[in-house]
C-alpha cells in the first residue's frame, strides 16, 4: 500500500483496492503526501545519523519494499562501508529486496519485530552488526501496526538493552493529534482486512516510545519540521517523528 502511495512499481491489486478506500475517505493527495513526508523524514534522519553522528550500522525495522532512496544508499554515501540490516515480516520484501539490494554490507531479514530476539539473534544481524559499537535502530512508520497489547515500548527497550552508548533510535508514527476523527476512521477502515490493524497514538504515547533515549533537537515534531531541507517534503499533521540518542548508563 505504501509503495503504491509513493508511486512505486511493486504493488498488487489488493494494495490498490485498499488504497482506493483510503483515497475515497481521506483524499488521494493527503494520503500520498503523508507517505512522502514520512519517506523524506527517513532519508534526512539516516543522512543525519551517518554524516553528522558517525553511525555506521543501521537496523531498519519494518523497512518495506525497496523504493526511493533506501537506507543503505544514503548511509553508504557517507561511508561505503556502512552496514544495514533491513527487517520486515512481509516475505515479499525479501524477494524484491535480495535482487535490488545486492551489496555485501546489506542484508534482509524476514522477522517480526514483536519478537525482538528473532532479529537481534538472527545470524545475518550478528554477522553485520557489532552491538559493542553504536547502532541506529529505525522504526519508521511501523509502530502504528503494533497494538497496545503488543507492548510497543517493550519492543524499543529490547533493542535499547543491546545497544551501546552513543546509539540512536528513529521513530515516525501516525498520530491522533492533528488527524480529524473521520480521517482516522477512514485510515482504520482501509486497514481492516490488512495484515495488521492501524493504531493511532497521541503525542504523549509516541513520546513514551523514546523512553531511555534523549531526543535530539528539535525533539518530537511533525516529520517535515525535523531538520527541514529543500527535499520537497509535504507538510501534513498526520505524523510525529523524532530521533533519540542513548547516553552512557
Ligand atoms: C509503511 S511501511 C514503512 C516502510 C519504511 N520504514 C518507511 O518508512 O519508508 C511499514 C512496513 O512495516 C512492516 N511491518 C509491519 N508490522 C511489522 C512487524 N510486526 N514486524 C516487521 N515488519 C512489520 C510492513 O510489512 C511494511 O513493510
């Protein structure tokens, strides 16, 4: 669905049908703008982490299909040796990704973030990521697929517990603060038959996901306000995003 909203090439009839429901309920431009704003945030966050914070290892959780400007392409502009492990529970991601992301510093792991150990202890993760050194864990536009019962903060803390001081986390999330109730209902309806329900969270609940990390400036903001650049990011009020740094314990 996300790839279709970004005008990608890798989507199926079922995705297009689900997006048609979204476009009907919310407006096509608004949905596409939200997807693009999110993707631009991912790009700026990775560039910041690689170029300004010296991060050379990334775990991109809920990475989705390879599409415009993928994490390893941005990170490897800063350092061709930067390592990226992409993780998604959708096996289609690995099928498309293995062909497109062939690169010895890049792996694709098919795993479910609700079982963090299956990612942290995966042989590809262990091969590529040295948890004794700082790592950036990216959860971009994925926590809204995790219900409250599935303990989203517990998922972040499982990754934090393995991360060295000086590590980072980046999160973006659909929010109920700023999204009119009828739009929220249209988003939720479009995901009713999907693999996961969609869970909107308020600003406070999203901020709580960063527990144990210090938010880097400008804190938790609309993604287009986070280190804005002239990358053509649309300005919506559907999302929040931030990057947090793990200090010494
Ligand atoms: C909206 S896409 C985001 C893609 C990318 N992170 C970005 O922001 O551009 C969300 C992705 O998260 C994946 N996902 C959802 N729940 C997941 C879970 N429990 N474990 C792993 N991946 C998950 C979906 O399969 C989908 O590919």
